[in-house]
């Protein structure tokens, strides 16, 4: 799958979080190759944009997911837009210096972007310039030595039983919406993984759900319990017969988008009277937190959640212990 860089991405606080990626034409002959020879570099001016095209193809060659490539294309292109407006001489990667990246991060901070979002954008720039440095297109990455913005220590939002029960109750009359909420709560999948589920990924007889388009392109299986199975059976009994094999469809009979799922969750969250900012990822946190509270091992949680590193999973174990202490205190004799 080919990911194109955006022609223009307005740097508003909202779009800076993650703007949509539009199709653009490749504007330079050198962009046709994954790696550019020294002769090609001497014959052509290697622009920031054509180097990005080669970088994205390199990511595809590494089997990085389409979502990752889109995210990199967006984050890096937003930096290009900023630098074209603030450094008129910066046309090629070799024209970018460490000061440019530092000033860009400061600009993002002034626009209200969180430390987490700025750190993510810096990570994208680091990988882009590292790619060019490794292949000899630039002498040294300008991102080298740039300090990572401090990430805020925000608590992970998860729902109480009365809150997610109210959401499920409101969705009870809609088999698709009810099944989506149950899949989130009973399996802890990511929103991108839910949208990529196919009919063949559901094994009702074997009580399993296969995640074949997970983060890092790693396939895993998650056991389905009774509530999840029943919800999926109800949805499959009324699911329209269309050409698409995606498990969940929108009202036009097409694969439901991540945006559509997010709007669905917000709809039921608001209807349930939940004023906290709870998202699709909050449902994933809810699954993991309650499993940890019930004593599920971090190793099992890691497999279910599709984490690459056990340290990422440990946060739920700590949260479970904290909640257990609160329960013990509240129920003391």
C-alpha cells in the first residue's frame, strides 16, 4: 500500500494531533527509487518531500502497518509545512539543523500540544532523518541530541461497572453497536484492530477472535466469553450481505471507519451521563484494569493486549493493586 504525503496540512491545534493524509503526486524523479545513488543525488536536488516518499517505501518494506505509515507521513509533513514558512532556505534534508527541530517543538508547545504528542512527532522526525543518515544522504541527523519533551503523567481512564453497564443498556436495541461495545470490553482490542476485523477472524465454535492486523502486524488470538459470543451472534444474524468481508459495517454497508467507531463511543458515553473524557482506548483500559484486578497475570494480559513489551502491561497490574488497596480500606471491619 502506498502512502502519499499531504500537499497542505493546516497547523491548527486539532490538526496537529493527527490531520488526515491526502494523496499527492510524486514531484521528483529521484522519488521513484527506494534508495538514491550518489549520482542521482548529484543530478537532482533531494527535497524534503521526495526523501519522505523514499522513507515511507522503506517503512513498507519493513512491513510497518499502513496506520504507522500514515501517522509518519502526517507528522513529518506538518514539520515540512512549518519549516517552509520559517526557514526559507531549507529545501533539502541537509538544510535542516538541530535548532529548527527545537524551535518547531517549542512552536507546538505554544499551540497547546501535549508533551506526549510532541514526543511522538519528534520520534517520527528522528526515524526519518536517521534513515537518511544511514544511507549517506546527510552527514548527521539534525534530530540527534534533541531532548524528548516531557510526557504528562495522565492517569489512564477506565470505566466503572455502572458506567459501562449503562452504555451497554443504551446500545441494547442496536445489535451492531452493542457488539462493538462488547468486543471492546471483552477483548480489549484497539479501535484500529476492531475496524480491521474480518468475518473469518471470528470463530464462534472455537470461542476465539483473531487479530490479524494488530500493531506491529503481529497476529494474535483472544478467547471469547459468553457475552461477547452472544453479542456477535446477534449482530451476524442481521448483518447485511455485502461484498465487504469486514465484520463491522456502517449504515451504508461499507466497512466502518475508526472515526465512526469513536463517534459511536462518544454517543453512548454521553447518553450514559459520563462526563469524563472516555474514549475507545478507555474501553481497552477498562478491560485490562479489571482483568488485572481479578488476578490475571501480566504475561497473559500482554498476550491479550498485543503489547510488545511487558513493561507496558505492568501499569495495569499496579492499577489493580491500587484498587485492591482501596477496596480493602473501604471494606475494613
